[in-house]
């Protein structure tokens, strides 16, 4: 009997503390979720349906974030939400830095969908006509592939942004085309003005590729981009080192 009452007494004495701890655990809010990070992670998984609403929520809290508007625009293109993609790309184009990846992609997409761009003369190659000084009859096409660290097999790089940049003091000076590879890693620049170009995957920063190519009149230049002709192996435009 004594032991029975001892157990009961201990239970009563412990109860207030236990109840308080339980109540505290129920009332303590869970750590807030970083919606922007969740959106980027969903986008990295190519889960566009999950990423888009997360980007919308994040934009409501940070309406001036270029990265968030750009992320939502990309998701909208994959979800065939044309109006939303157009609105977001227009926002990016109006506020982004000229020549950045974000504004380049925005301008290219808007031009291809006949949406208004900040510079109507800078339309995508596929939309130019014969009277356009940036329209020609050549083309550059190929496939983009890369072996990620820890993987021996080369995989196609889809949605990889590529640039074809005319060379200074040549017939192509001031001309630039930008496109993305498709789902299979294939790309094609069409209606290209003949002459010399730099084919690269970045305008600023360290490129994976930096090749000099020549586009001939009414001919296709086939250039596959892979580790064998990467900038570490072949760099046709090396930057001068510190003096």
C-alpha cells in the first residue's frame, strides 16, 4: 500500500511540470520555413508545380527581388502559364542589369512569344527578317553535355544558356545571339550573319566553353560542347593574367 501511495504522490508532484512542458511544446511555434529557399529547392528538382506557388508567396514578402521574379518566370514557362511568364519576364527586363543572364533570357523569351521587349531591335534570331542587319543565312548547332563530379557518364545539359558573340573589329562586331539548349541538350542558332564569333556559356565570370568559330553563308556549323573542348582544355579567348 505504501509503495502504491508513493507512486501516486510522485505522479501528482510530477504532473504540473510535465503538463507545463507539454503545453510549452504545443505552444512553441515551429521554426519558420524559408519560402524562398523552398522555392529554389523545388525549382532545382524541376518540380515546377511546387516551385511556382512558393515563388509567388516569397514575392509577396520580397516584391523587389529580381531572383524571385525570374524564378517564377522560368516556372511559368514550363507550366505553360504564358500570361504570368510574360508579366514576370517584363518585370525582370525592366529592372534587371543589361547583359545579365536574367535580362538576356527575358528578352529572348519575350521576342519569341511576340511579347514587348525593352529593345525591339534586339529580337531573337528566329524572329528576324531579311531586312534586319542581324539576320543571315548561316546556323550553328550541336549538343551540350557534361559529366558532373562523381559521375563518369556524360549527361545532356538542358536549358543551358549559350551566347554567340560577334568579334570586335570584324564584320560581326556588335552582334550577339543568345539561346538555351532543349530538354535533350541540343541547341541551334538560326539566321546567323556570316563571320567570326565567340561561342560561350557566359558573358561574365568563368565560362565552361570559350570557342572561336566561323559561320559561313548558308551553311551549318556543327559544334558539340563537352569536356573535351571546355575552357580548361581549349580556350580561344584567354584573359590576360595579372601583370
